[in-house]
């Protein structure tokens, strides 16, 4: 099939590369000329396992092309995927300006029959708006059907997730578009969930909000465990074996971050509000999540007392491991708060330092804050090591080496990566989350 994708972020680029790899002809439209030239050479704009190889291979095979010109991609496409960003507006609702702009640019270029499918996470009713924009702007002989095909990939394993999804959700009204989308996705061998457009739109927000709720639930239980002398890992292992509950996402930590969960929880609250419903449960999910930063700071203070004049090593700058995405990063939030409280910070991340530099520029005080070269460099003269991201190299932290360079032997293990007894055995004071 001939596929056009609009937007080359995580979703647009991975979708393009995977469909090209399945033998389709894909043209990916992107507004940034430099990004486009880089992609043609196989240089990808994010750290994502296996993606650069997949892009290079399919560019070489001539199945994957990049352009800044919609007119190269849209007129011949059988299916167009809109995969642009939908960040939060100030009131928490989704900003649909990128989606609307993409639709308005596509409209006059449509030829014959095309399926216009939205992969961006959008509130119920958005595809109808896209339809109105397309109808208003298209030539009279062009026809189209709309579809909502939400994406469930995770950053850090995006290629694997897209190649092997748990399910493929296709929200479509017309038989023709549904059949074309089924044909395209069939090689992925995932069960299909065939719904209306509205249900598919709603389904994606429901999935992300439910996962965010599991994270906040684990964090709330962890706090109680600390107070009553229970170990949250045992508690979650025990309940996670119950098939009705499942173990995934029941890990306490710094709370949810990144480019999706925070904005999608907010957007679902806004969708509910528009429908006249106050989604109390999700307000609580947000409150618990916001409180995790305070909890991390409290643990650091318990270890070292007042923060003024103390040096804190922060290991990890991303919301989770295996990505360089620093959008809504809890470690960056922790660092900003530490600096405000008078501490000095030495931060290290194996991959995300360049992105963090762009984001933290405004609050950077070089006397108080440095990007360390590696883990040992971050730990130099530190009063406490705070491990916030679960990168493999932090899991393998060598405490005997750490002991030699740190000023005080204190560890705040925000991801419960270490065996507390083993850490204590080499002379460190240890606090984790809920244990
Ligand atoms: N990142 C994820 O893990 C993930 C997972 C599932 C779903 N989603 C959803 O998918 C959507 C995209 O997310 P993302 O992380 O890929 O976003 P992103 O911000 O990484 O990428 C969006 C891309 O769209 C481009 N763009 C914006 N307007 C454009 C236009 N008019 N024409 C051409 N290109 C345009 C931007 O330049 C950018 O490259 C969002 O709605 C998000 O919620 C994201």
C-alpha cells in the first residue's frame, strides 16, 4: 500500500519505518528540512533502540522516503496517518492545533479515495473536526473516510511494541476504510479491536489514565508500607500474581512523567469535565503523582539534614530508562527543587544530557550545578546519591567504588533497584520507596 505519515516524532517515525519494513511504500512528511535530510541518511532525532537500523534499511530499499512537501506524499496515498503532537493547553485539555493544521494542509491535496487515520492521541470528537476540515478544503472529486488508530508504543521499546502490539485498535465508520486498515495491520498478527471512531479515541485516554492510576496506587501503598513496616515489593509481588490485577506498573518510584501520561490524564479530566463529570479519581492520581517529588526531597533531607551547602548526586535525567526524552522529567523537577533549597547538584545520565541542557538552560547556575561525565564523576564529594532513572548502568552501581569518592555514604533508591541489606553491608545508609 502507499502510506503517508504526517509528523516524525516517536509515533510518526516508528509507524513509518515499521510499515515500510512490512513492504509498503511510505512517505513521511515533516516540517523541518534539516531533520528530513538527516533522516534520509539514517540519522534519527531521538534515542530509540533498533530505530536507526530500521530507518536506514528501508530508506536504502527505497520503501521509506522523507519530505517537507505534503504534495509529494498526500495525493497518491491510500492511507494517511496523522501523528503530530497533542500537548496540554493551560486548562489541561489537548491542544489540537497541530492536528488541525495537518488536516488543513492535507485537504486540498487529496485525490481520488483516501483513508485519513489519526494516530495522535486526541479527545473524542477530534476526528469529526478533522473530517469537517477535510470536507471544507478538498477538491470536489476527492473522497475520504476517517479512522482513529490509536498508538500504544512505549518510548524505549517503540519498534518492538509497534512490531508486536498486544492489539490493534481500529475505530472506523466505513467498511472500506476498516478493511484497508485491517489489511495493512494484519502482518503484525495482533488481535483486532474494531470500534467506532469515538470509542477508539476514548480507549487511548482510558488506557493511559488506567496505567497512571496503577503507578499512583503503587506509590500510595508504598507510603503506607513505610509507616506500618511492610515491604511494598512483597505486597505488589503478591497482588500482582492475581490475574485480575497483574504486576505491570505497580512499581513505586518518582511518579509518572514523560510526554504522554501527565498530559493524557489531564486531557481525560478535561474531557470528563466537558461532559459534566468531575473525575475525582484522576484528581487523586495527579495529587499522589505530584507528591512524589516532595517525598523524594523528604528522603534526601532525612539522610543529610538541611540541604543548604550539601552536594547531591542525581543519577538519571529522564522519566524512565532507554529514552532521551526529557519532557515532564521527574529528575529535572527534583534537581530544580534541590537547587532552590540551596543544594549543589551533580547530575549524570548516559544519554539524555544534550536534551536536558536544552531544557534546563534557564535555571542553570554553573557554580551549583554540573553535568557529570559518568556515574563516578557524579558521585564525587556527594553527600547522597539519588538514583531516579532505572538505567542498566545504575543497576550495576559499584558501591565499593562509590564509597571512595563520596563525602557521605547515603543512597536514596527511588526505583528500588538495590537489595537494601547488601547496600547496608558495604557501609551505606539506604532508603528506598515503601520498604
Ligand atoms: N511518544 C509516545 O510514547 C506516544 C505513544 C503513543 C501515542 N502518542 C501520541 O502520538 C502523538 C505524537 O506523539 P510523539 O511523541 O510522536 O510527538 P512528537 O512531539 O515527538 O512528534 C510530533 C511531530 O509532529 C511534527 N509536526 C507537528 N505539526 C506538523 C505538521 N502540521 N506537519 C508535519 N509535521 C508536524 C513535529 O514537528 C514533530 O516532529 C501524540 O498525540 C502523543 O500523545 C505518543
